[in-house]
C-alpha cells in the first residue's frame, strides 16, 4: 500500500513540475505574464526574395532585403538607418497567434508616441512575402516593416538568442541595443515608461 501511495505522489509531483515549466515558458519575455510565445522552427527558409520599396499607405514603410551594393541587409544595417531615434523592435510572424494578439496593444503604443522620435520596427519571421504583406494589411499594422532574407534572420536569432516569438527589443538613439528582451506592448505603461526614459 505504501509503495502504491508513493507511486502516485511521484506522478503528482512530476505533473506539477511540468505545469510550472509550461507556465514559465508561456510568460517568457512577457511584460505581464499573460501571453505565451511560439518557438521558432529550425528552418526559416523563404521561398522568394521579394522586396517592396513603396509603402501601400503613407504610414507604412517597407524595407528592402538588400543594401544599395547588393549585399544582404543585416539587422544592424536597418538599425543604423534610424540612429537619432529610439527603436522598439517587434519580431513577429503572421502565423503566430501570440504575435497577432499583441498587435492591438502595439498599435496603441504606436499612437501614444506618434510625432516623437520613436520608430516601431516590425521584423518578420514569415516564410513567404505574400503571407507577410497580407498580415500587415489585414491587421493594419502601422510602422516600419522588414522582411529579412533567411540568412539575416538566422544571424539575428543567433546573436540575440531569439528562440521564440513574439520577442521585443529596445534600441537607444545611438543605435545601441539596451534591452534584448523588452516588455511586450501589453505591458502598457511599463514599456511606455522605458521608451520615454530614452527619448
């Protein structure tokens, strides 16, 4: 009988640990611990090298994948374009439910800092340009949009330890990354306060 009770105690303990691990994983990189993230797959191959230089609306800017010399544009190249402004980076994908869930709060934050020296940069982990553009249009995501070449995405993921999305980053006016795992838009005044701190 004692062995039987001990067996069930071990099973209950293991289930409790698994539950705690799941909850910890769900709140990683979160401003308020209520939204989960999606793990990025090992393969992030893009089937096209499509780029767009003209915004579909005046409040959306689409960045090319390459520099003027034809080299692949890195994440650092993109950040360099916006030196002198605070940059709030959103690593996302249209297929990611938690990413989509954060977008209404992201757009509220965008509106809150309208006219100030803040750039909202959306870096896509989508595998196809059509899905990326459709997601932006469907959710009416204002800001600066970048659909990197697969090698650029792999490089930034490796450098900053990005294993899941959504993931957020804060960059100061000098171009220095000051928070590699910044609070989410849903954290409200937490992220707004951090942005204000660097303006």
